[in-house]
């Protein structure tokens, strides 16, 4: 692995392989599930790849750098997740052998990380997340004390779990430590208020009271300089696109939308806010951030680039790889925009909780109804929507309606922005309506889905997105 530089290249890669299981085990429709980080697009591509009768699979996908670390697992064992290296323009082959208990017996990979490492990277990360000491009261501490504690937790876990692991190379140890640090800060420092509420409950056992939440100013984010976002090692981490998205959307940092500003002017405004916090004023990081700002429009709003935006991109990046990637993504969004249904927001604030389901279903008589229970903070919810977007477009002008339901846990301003990219019908329930619906269907988490036929009869309900093909098959069956 050459991680000394970040080479942005608009290209494709391929992963092939074979799933080997004992002859006495019968498994139909085995799927390999992929999650691929995209540095310039600022998001993750997800794919479900069906294994054929001989156990083989093959997936071609877009990449944006020389090498990309890909997460994958099979539905034979959801708990065993592999991280492999995909090479731009190359092929990675991965053969996985399972025993009779569907535990991983052997892995052959070429070319990529060594076998022990591809098996154990995610296991070690999960171990770091699960490892904990007795909760330390932080809810009554200063912001500086909280950030010092956050830093020490990352250091302690790296020393106790990663540094002492003799099966991992020095390079992979660095990968794991940097990966965990990004994730930990995303879900602690960037989620300060929620983290303090959780810390208060865990340390006081008080489930009724709430701590006094300190006000955060922009200077709080000076911890960002510890990451050195210009370092290629950091830019190549799996969690980096999520960090970029969080920075661009953070209400306290309040970075301006790029809109139709020319890129140098936008960057100048951004650097007034960020430069002191991240610790530098120049470097590839800012180009990546600008590209991610355009990608927010493409990904979140599913809104094509304007002619003025395209001219700014072409002028700034010329015929460079970042421009190629943005224009490639724009072509896809142009096609999606053609089949995207307009956003319809339905007000049910006055509907009684025990009538909410009937009220919603009754609006769509004679149509197949696919209901998606989701939230703006739910990563798997958003990934499923992104994965399903192309397939969903195939149902345009057919007798089916897609209904999206969330509640107050999704900040209304953020919800209003996100639904512009989703299209279709939307409902924003109050707490009682939401709990009634979840309890009525027996759901304990999201994303959860409900499917009604054209007669308004409940046909299916399930939690977790089962993949494009399975959902398409369900809907097609009801449209006949």
C-alpha cells in the first residue's frame, strides 16, 4: 500500500471471488454486501451482489482514488466484516470458506492486505468500540476537560488493544487507530449534547433529570487540528467522508453553501472559519472540501449542477480528476432528476395517534404503498435510500406510491433539506404518533418498512433494507 499520497483518479475497480460452504448446507440467494467510501463524492456506495450457483460473485464499481478500502460481508454471517483493498483499474479476488457453523474457516485474497489483517481489522475496531472503563462523570466538566478526556480515551484504547496485537502490521495498526479516532470524535465531540445526556444517565443513574448543557462556540472545534486533514493517511480512512459531511453540515461551524459562488471566493469564506481550527490554510484538503460541497447538492438534494456551477468547476479544476468525478456524478443525478417525484409534505399534526396509520393509508386508495420509517440521523436509512434510488425510478408512472415517515428526532430544518433529494410523500409525526406506529407494527428500530397492496391490506413489514432486487420483486408482485 502506498499511503504517502492521495491520488485522485476517476476510475473503476472490480472485486471477484467465491463463497465456499460445506455440501450439506443449503443456502439460496447468498448475497455479498459492499460499502465503498468515495473521497470526492463525499459519500458511500453500497451494493448487494448475488452469488451464482457455483458460489462465484463479481462486482464492478466506481472509485475515486488509486486505492480504496472496501468493507464487505455476506448474509451467511453478518458479524464477520472484511476490509479489502480495491485498486483503481485492477481486480481484487476474495475467496471465503465457511465451516458447518457458518464461521469463517479460511480466506484467500489477492492482491491486498494479508489474510489475518483483512479478517481482523473490523473485529479490532469493534473491540475498541466495546472496550470501556467505568463511566467518568463529564457532564459537569468544562469543555476543555471533556475534550482532554476524549483524546485520552482514544490513546488508551489504541495502546491497550491495537499496539499489543502481534498479528497486525505497523501500517495496519496505524489504519485502525486513525479510523477509530475519526469515529470516536464523530460520535462524541460532534454530538456533544447527546453525549452529555448519555454520560449523565450512565454516571448518575438518573433517567429523569437532565444535565446543564454548556454552550459551544466555534473555538470548541480547535480539536480538528489534531487530525491533520491534509495527511493522506487520514484522507484515505473509511470514516473520512462522514467527517467531511459532518463538518459541512454542522450548525455551529455554519460553513456557507457553495451555491453558485466561484470556488476561490467560497474557499476564502470557508478559510476564515476553518483555517485556525484545522491548523492550515492550503492543501488538497480544501479542494476535497469544495468538491464535497458540490456533492452535498448532488447527493442530498439530487439536484443537478447549474450551468454556472459547471463553468466554475471547469475553470477551477480544468480537466482534472476532481472535475471528471463531479461531472460523472452530475450525469447520474440528471437521470435521477428526470424520474424523481415532486416532494409532497402531508400535515397530520391534528390526527389522533390511533388513527394515524388509517389516515395515511386511506390517502392512496388503489395504489401499492411502500412506507419507509426513517430518520435524518440514521446512517443505514440514508444508505438504503441512496442504494434504492435507481430502482425506485423504475416505478415512475406506475401504480405505486413511496411514503417516508419520520418524527421529531430528525431536526426539522435538516429534514426539510433532505427530503428535497428523496422526493415522494413525507410525514413528520409527533412523539405519540410515532410510538403508536412503531408499537403497532412491532418495530424496535429503523430503517423499517411496511408494504400495502392496492386494496389497502398490509402485506409485509420488516426491519432492515433487504436489497434492491428483493424490494423490487415485492412491489412488482403487487402491481400485477
